[in-house]
């Protein structure tokens, strides 16, 4: 049974340990910085990555090991909610730590470091080697191999890691809560539906047998209205839960997608650092331009991903937002890029002018994301998805066509039924198209499907233009 109390929540309840170990290893490989995740009391959760021999030699001495423990404890005590860094009390390299928390509850500490910064004093290190009884020559030789970077850059890496780790934990916690409550929500919907059907049947019988007893009928109507209201509330909960399912599906892909622009940024940084250290600006003017472009490419890519997630996840009940359909589709494609790259070609045939309608931006994101996910999952190997937009007199049309496996005529009649799915377990809840149909209907639109087995699927959405 998973922990549901914030006071008892464990890091491993929220994230798969193998996945986070891989992310930690990738982070250390990209930055050259040592890394380990521990519990709040200092007990390691992950295996240490990229630890240097310099620190291992210090820890082989009794006094060096004692000072290392004191230094790690000092970081843990000083963390109040934001990241911090300090010079190690044993060796003089720079270490740092960042809390991983969920809704204000600290669940782990991400420690990074073993970095040689410009403030590092080698004379102090040499004196320290004599003091703890370490081999001076061997220790100083290993010091040459330690990762070196400016302290300001080390602080930027720490801040980025802190933001991403906490965001990942929050998304994982939402996914955890969804798994716990999904079954309860399904039971609730079924119970409320059965109550409504039973109430309607009772009303029919009462109307035939007790036409002269209006007071009884009125009481039944009150019960029916209450049950209908409760059903609407349960349906709203399911729509929000389905959005959380989509966020859970996107989390792993976003983690991979952010890693690529990070590599752009780090590669450009090391190139700029080298030119700066050699003071060879004029000789490398062309290379400087390339490196700056690489930095901008990395930052723009991360900004696009985060902006798409924000647009998708914002909570609003308004249907009077100005919704740019092309921008919404592009946001969805950006969030799904990790699932389409190198495998599925995206062909966009947009109207020349932007298509703006009144509606709910977050809900339209959910509709387009569900349709695109279905198309991606229907293409087993390589294929293509074509997106076309058409402006008519009073309506706009959005067409999604894929060359995937297609849907049988028998199943095509049921694809908008709640909880109907042909996907294998773990790849669908059976609510995506049912919710999409409801959202389009709330926008006074039409959702149509055409498909044949082995020939792909065409989805057509018609929406009224903005008044």
C-alpha cells in the first residue's frame, strides 16, 4: 500500500529509483560534477556518481572521514527550502545541496559537488594533507583531475537542478494521487449512474400509479436533481484526473527533452570558457557566434517545453479565452516531440492567418493532445501525421490524419464511450476521447471520426469562429 500522508511520504513512493539513478548519472556525465541523493537524515538513496579519487584518498584517513561527515551534515542543517553551497570542511573543494520537497515537506536532499573553483587554495589543501596524514604527492596529483569551473556557474547548475527536481517530484506526487483515487472515482461514477437510473425508473412507476400525488413526484425530482449535480461533480473530477494522466505520460519525455538542450548549454559554456581563458576573442570571432547561438538554441528549447506544459496544466473554467488554435497545436507537438522524433513525420498545412476562437485554452490543449497521442500510439513503427486547418464562413475545421493501424467499424461506434479502450494495459484509461467529445460539445463544436483497418484514421473537429 502506497503512503498517502505527506508526513510519511518517501522519495521512492514518488519516483522510480532506476529512472532517477539514470537521470543522476546523465547529469553527472554532462556536468562532470559528483552527485548523490540521500534521505533527510543523510542515508543514501541512490548510488554515488562521478565521485573523485581525491576525496576517496581523504576519506581513507580517520580524521578526513570524520570531517567529511561533518561537512555533509552541515549542508543538511543549513537547507531551509532553497539550495546552498559551501567549501567542504574536509579537502577544501566546493559542495552543494538542494532539498527535494512536495508541498513544503522535505523528502530528500540532492547533494552535488567535489568542484575546484577559483576560490580553492591549494596551499591549504597541502597543509590539510599533512594534518590528516594523507600522502601529499598522491593527493595533489589527484587534485589535478578534479572538475574545475567558476563558482557562479556551479551555483547556476545547483539552482537549475533544484527547480527541476522539485517540479518532477510534484508531478510524480500528482500521478501517485491519481493512481490511488482513480478506482474510487470510477466506483463513484458507477454508483451515481445506477442511482440515477433507479430514480428515473421509480419516477416512471410513480407517475403511472400515483398521478394524483404530486408531492411524491416533487420529492423524487429533488432527489434526481441532487444526483445529477453529484454526477457532474464526479465527471469534473474525472476530467481533471485524465489531465493528470497525460501529465504523467509527458514527464518522462520532458526529462529526456530537457537533457538535450542542457547539453547544448554546457557544450557552449565550456567552449566559451576555453576562449575566455586563452583571451583569444578576435581569433575565434566566428566560433563565438556559433557558441552563443548554441546557448540560445538550448534556452529557447527549454522555454518552449515549459511554456507548453504551463498552457496545458493551467486550471480555468472560462470559455471566453482567446484561443490561438495553431499555437495550441504547436504546444502539443512540442510536448510530444520525444515520442515522434526519428519515427513519425509531422506535416502541417495551416491556414495562412492565425485561427482565433473563444474557448478554454487548457481544455483544447487536452483535446488535441489526446488525438495526437492516439495517432502516435496507432503507428507501430514509422509513419506520418498530417494536420490541416481550414477557415470557413462561420466555422473553423481542424483535421488530424494518420497512416496508423486504423479502427474497425465495430469499435469506431464505441470510441467515445466512457472507459472503452482497445489499448493494452497502462497505455490508456478509456476516457480520453469521451472527455474530448464532451469538451468539443461544450465549445458548440462537432467531433467526427473516419477510419479503416490498415488505412489509418481521420479526425475532424469543427468549431465556431470568434464573434
